[in-house]
C-alpha cells in the first residue's frame, strides 16, 4: 500500500507516465525482480521502504536496490524511506557503476503530510533532472 501511495502521489504531482511498477524475470529462473518505482524506459529505478531512516545505509536495502538496478540495466537508483528532521540525509553511494541516492519523506508529526509529499516529489523531480533530463517532464512520453 505504501508503494502504491507513493506512485500515485508522484503521478499526481509529476504527471502520469513518469513512474510505474514493473518486474523482470531472471533468465533461467522463475525469480523476478520487482522494484517499486521504474522511471522511463527504464532510465532509473527506486525501491520504497516503510521504515525510518537511521542515518546509515542499511546493507540489505542497499543490496536489494542494487540488484534491482542491475536487473533493469540502469546505473541510477533511489531508496525512498521516511526520516525524522533530526536525522541527517545520507550522501550518494556507488556500487560498481550503480549510484544510489536516498530520498526521504519527512515524517515529523508537526509537518503536514501534503508538505512532505510535495518535498519528496520535488526531490525526485530534481534527481531525475540530475540524470540528464528535464526532470519528470522528460519522461512523460514513456508508457
């Protein structure tokens, strides 16, 4: 439900067709890789975790998002988590050719959810722009 809610919020704020859910089957296996967020044709992927960021990379979460990026043959990935304002955002990390960025929904009781949603959508749009496009606008024509 959380992933679907984030996809719906992004579609509302950045436009339909910017993000979708998609899976890829591992050749020679019945195993599939199913990131929560696929941007573009794909250009990048993301995974949503329903937990508070703790100020450090979680090894299992990082391994998973890197595996998703490898399965989709992309070099850019985001990990979306929730964060309190007293927790410092993490710097990007590189695993081989894959760059991973943590983007967070500010989860403080005094912050309105709409403001946190708008901030996360703006951060994702800026990240997409950093990938060489014009943010979400460059992905609208992708089905």
